[in-house]
C-alpha cells in the first residue's frame, strides 16, 4: 500500500467530513478512497473513523493520528522538494494496458519514442480485450477506446477513433455491394462481440441510426475481424487505424461512405489527477500531444506526407 496516499486521503476525509467529498477533492473514485482508508487502518492497527449513513467522525485513535499524519505529509513534501531539485532525469516504472489492435500499430511506437526521451522510465505494456480493474491489477494507465467510461475512473481524451464499413473485393463480387444501410441486413456481417446485440451505429448528416445485422462470425479482437474481412467472410466495421493500409492497397473496399460509423473516444484512463507520479504525468502529456488534434494522426498522415517537401538528391 502507498502509505503517503492513504494518509493524504485520511486527512482529506477529516477535513471534508465525508468520503464522497474527499473523493471529489482528490479526484479519486469513492471506492479508491475507501480502499485507502481501510489500508491505513490495517497499517496502524486501529479504527480511525466512526461511519454512519449520513456522516463520518474521528475515533479517538483518528484524533491522535490526524496531526501526526499531517506532519508526515509535510515532511514528505519537504523531502520530495529537496530530492526533486537534485534529480534531473525522471525515473520510475509504469504498467500500461490497451487492446492488442491499438498497441501493435500505434501505442508501441509511441512508447518507444517516449523511452528515447526518458530512458530511465520503464514501461510494462499489457494487451487485453477487456476493461481491467486499475487498482486490483496495479495498472497506472489504461488506453481505452469507448464512449462509455466507468463513473469511478478519471480520464483524459487523447483522440477520436473513426471506423469504416468495409469488405474484400472477392466478397463484394460474390454477394454484391450494399447501397443503403438497410441492405446490410441481407449480408454476412462480421461483428465485435463486446455486447449482446449485433448492430452497426451509423451517422449521416448528424443523425444517428442503428442497423441490426447478422453473420457467421463475431470476435472480441479487432485483428481477427480484419483478417476475416480480408478472407472474404463478410462486411466488417473496423477502426481506420487498423485498416488504413488495406484500404489504400484495395485489399479492402470502403462501403457506404455517406454513412459514417459512430466515432469513439480514445481515452487515457487513470486513478487520480492529483499527486500523479512524474513518469505517469509525462506519459499522459506525451500521448495527448502525439495522438491529439481534430484528426487522429493515422487519419491525416497521407495528407501530411503530401505536404512534405521533396528530398533533394
């Protein structure tokens, strides 16, 4: 347990008189505040608060501990100020998680560049197909692509994830090309198995519509869906960051260009904005700079290449 963070949380609870208000002040989830308090009570071997459904109050042990914990935090701040002034290169270790389909083409390269700037910061990148428990799995940063974030997390938007409907030329030759969203109902559609319903959410002229679809294959991994589309299994909705090259080469053909799939947010998700370790703050700022802007870099790169001056021989 991080004793300093737990002590800071307890002091804030005492000042605010409420776990909920302390969570808001510290920009933490209510669950995280409770875990800090429970961990501090285990460490000190005493109950620090009396809790009812309406209010909290300091126990006798809490009253004795409060001024000493304030002193501990002040001393820690002094030590950090002294050592921080002497230290020039940020150092530490971060555990990061994201999906495999985003890690391979984009996040891995970004982290490699981040290491070139900050060689003393180590990272462990875990690829998963689910939203992990940041506290339980000791994750410092999760990069999530969604429009539905959990209420208990803190997030910073990094970029917009746009998608396309696409299929292979072989599939279109065999089954024909859909001309309207309703035509998708008669096609084999490859879907992501993140929910219970197979559907595509499409936007035209600012209006969002939902089309129920069906097909022989669903998967929780974007790379599987891309490979299935390349193999001619059907129509897939895929993020542009995963199929840019295939669309450019003609291996996949974009469909219904006037009906854009609903864009998703790409978020950096973490536990708190306050008292962030320096390596984590540096990484979040770096990713926001690298991926940020009105258009994500993988969507604007062809135009950017066209604007580059020709290399002199």
